[in-house]
C-alpha cells in the first residue's frame, strides 16, 4: 500500500511541472502592453511613521484606487495605490511630463518637513519594489529600498543648510528577462530589438526582473504659456545627469516665494505667490540575464554581502553554547544523577539502619515536589498561552523556510502569525486545562476564560493604546477601524471557540499519574545559599538562551525598524531549535541544583528561568535604539518601546513554557526511577 501511494505521488510530481504561490506568479509582457506602476507608503527610519503616498501633494491619477490584497498589508501599514505614471512595455520615454503643480507655502512646508525627516518614496512595478542604486568607488553598487523625496544642500564651510530641493524628475530603469519562442518552439536566449517592428521575432514574452530609480531635482524651463492638454517642450530636459543637480535644482525655499519682499502683508495685497513645479519622468528598458526566480536577490542581499558568514557565525556560536550545556546535562544524568539513584535505591545494611543516617538531596522532597504552586490558575493560563505562542512561532518558521511567506507576497507573514495564533488556541486550552486539572482545580470554566482572554487582552490593549498615538499623527500604520473589527472577529470567532474545544478535551483526559504521592503537610525548606537564591538563578538562566539568539536578533530588529528585508528563515528556524534546546538544558541543570538544595518550589521558577531571556532581549532593544536608530520624535520612541515590550512578552511566554515542560519531564523521570518508602 505504501509503495502504491509513493508511486501515485511520483506520478503526480511528474505530471505537474511546478506551481507558484498566490500573488507571486510570473507574468509575461508583450510589446506595448501597459505596465502598472503602483505607489506604496512613504517611510522613514528616523520617525518610524509611514504615511500614505498622496499625503504629500504629488501628481494624482483621475481616480485613486487601493490595490491592497490582504489584511496583512493593511496591518503593516502598506497602502498600495495606483498612480498617474504611464508605462508601456519596451516603450521608452524621454522627459515625459506627468503634471504641473503650483504649491503654496503650506504644501512646500509639507515637502520640507518630510525631506528633513529623510522620508523615502516606495514604488512597485510587477510586485517588485523600487530600488535606488548608488555606484561606489570600488566598482560595486549599493542598493537602497525606495528613493528620497528630496535632499538638502549644505555649505561646506559653515555646515549650515543652504536650501532644500525636491526630486521632481525620475529616471525609471526597468530590467526584463526575455522568455520567447520561435515558430518552431525553440527557445532563444539572445535577442535584439528591431526599430521598426519593435522585435526581431513576433512571438516574444518577457518578465520584469528589476526596477531601478534615479531621482533628479530639475528646475524645468519652457517658452510660452503652459497648456495642460498640450504641454510645451521643456528646454531643461536636455542632458539631465547627476552633475547638473547643483545648477538646476528644483529648490524649496518657502520663505522667499511666500513673501519675496520681506515686507508685511497689507490688506488687499496680491495673493500668495505660488511655486511652480513640473513633474517629469523618463523610462528605459534594459535586458537582463537575471531569471525571474532570482529577481529578488538584489533586494534581499542588499548591501550585506557578508550576511551568510555572519549567520553561520551565529549558528556556530549557538551550537557551542548547546554543546557546553549538553555536556553539563550529560554529566548530571550519567554521573551525579546515576550515583544518586544508586545510593537511594540501595538496600541499607543493618549497621546503616542502626545509625539511622539522615539522607540529603532531591529524594527528600519527593512528598512535596508535585505540590501545587502559588496562583495555580494563573500558572496554568500562562502555560497554555505560552504553548500557543510557541506553536505559532514554530509553524510560522516552518512555512517561511519552505517559501510560503516570501517577501514578494506582502503581508503574508503578518497574516500567517495572526491566523496561526488564533488556530493554536486549541493547544492553549488543552495545556491550560491539563495543567490546572493536575493541581486539582475546580474552577475550570474560569480557567478556560482566562486562557482565552487574559494575555490576548493585554496584547490587544497595548496595540490599541499605541494605535491611538499613530492615529493622532495621521500615519498609514494606524490600524483602520474595520481592520481592527476583523481582528476581533478572528479572536472571538475562531480563537475563543478553539480554546474551549481544547479545554474540553483536556479536562476529559485523565491526569498523568504522578510517580510519587504528595504529603499533607508541606516540608520546611532549609535556608539556601546566596548563589542559589531565586532572583540570581532566574537571572543566570536567561543569559545563555539569549546568547544563542542575539546575533540573529540584530538582523530581525534591522528588518523591523530599518525597512530591511529578512529572508533567511532557514537560519532562523535552526536558531529557534537551538534556542529550544538551550532553554530546556539550562532549566534542567538549575532545576536539579534547586532540588538538591531541598527547594521544591520549581513550577514558577522553571518558567521564569528560561523566560528571563526576554528581559535581556528588551535590554538589547534599548542598546539597539541608542546605537542604531536616530529617532527624535517622542511618539516614535513610545511606539518602539511599546512594540518591543510586546515582542519581549511573546518571547517570555514561548521560552518560559519550554523551560517548564523540560523541567517537568526531568522531574517525572528522576522520581519514577527511585524507590520511595
């Protein structure tokens, strides 16, 4: 039967040549076919507040239409809309007029503000983001996502800002890869354009593989009167190049044009002077050897050619930590623990019975090791939510490593996190109910309700609070009301019922039989040495798990706050597995030392030991904020630390539940291996 199944799978694999994920399938273009140029949000790593493209008075199409494809795009602040740019495949344009605008002081101040805050324009063509490439002295090219709204001119002697300028002319360079066939269906690798017909062969299909933008600031000049229907020829379009910027910039001097004489305005004075700006663009098409399947490489690799080496260094660093901890665990298991079990299980001699020698160590607390902790319901809820977050993270990384969450499919990562979190509610309810039942809890309805609402309510409240600041700033990253309603529907309509479903099966299942019985009277815990105190061991337990991930954490924070793409999910999955092993081993080691000190309060401490790595993550975010970011706005600072606190909370729940489950397994193993009188 298995052989037949494999044969069918192989047959299907041969029959199906391949498949593409939704939203990232290739599209073939023909000569003269319209190529849509869409605009996305304006972004700035300085303010961390994206804005709608048309928040600034750019040229607009007759009707602005949204092109958002999923809820994830909306939640991440992506506002993709159509534009007035007209691109025809393989049709070149030379200084084509987009529109003519007359800006007042208020409009110019908007541009100047965004230029000061280093805002970047983001375009999309065939699902490819625009890139600004800058040639370097070492004959290499650096790529940056998007291109600046404008720039500033600074006096080299005084260092003061002379004026601001606006990038009102863009050179659009679209790269394409030819995929065409002759009448005999023979593939052709090389091809040349024919000036008369456009192609040397009629049957041609090509795919867009690159979008480079060269922004310019040009003070356009023309003769005669301007006519929007029939614009005059621009004499300033000849020889546009980077060297000409200092001579022909489109300056934004708001004070001069608003009140050129410097005198106070009188009643009945002429209307405010307007600043004329003519927006133009040119389009060039370049053949490329880049295949469609690898067209994202230039965006993903960016300027970090040594990224792979750094990632491998992080993996090796993490593996060394794991090897060190594994050695300690092996020593405890094979030597110390084996010696303890031999001593505990050995039949005492008559002489030893006569001496009635008192035993010490972890065996003495066998009657209290399974005693319920303080706040058992809160502990069960925390374990359940931690299992939910851990499952969400694992399955997200698996899907991302396979390739389902490609950066080309915008919003897919956010959608995956959201959907997997609500679907993993069944695990939250199951583990919370099993844990609470183990403590002989009777209020199972209340425990299930808290599992479904306690931590998700904290997260939702924090996001809603932060969203108020974003709303006040008018940023596009503010979650719209209907999108928030959609998230609430996912929560109440899917997550909550699944949590109750998991709790139902968890309560129906019998509790795992404990290897030892719990005594009625709790044993007094002897005074512990200072180095085994709970605060110190908890703080020590979080160091190594954080050390296993801190290198990869740098790239993750850069992708979150510096608008860089993160795509090495295979590395991240490996680091995640190493993190799980590290959390488990460090918790087992410290739990063993704790039990040897006859301290049986291990429930919360096992969770906090590995979960304390989240505290180091938050401290690292403070270091990253002060060293890598240039945030000046207080709103942006609140947003940064608010979201990093949210990330730290998720990390605490996921890493903490790993420590608890591993410590629980360890205790069950050792106490089921000894004889208890």
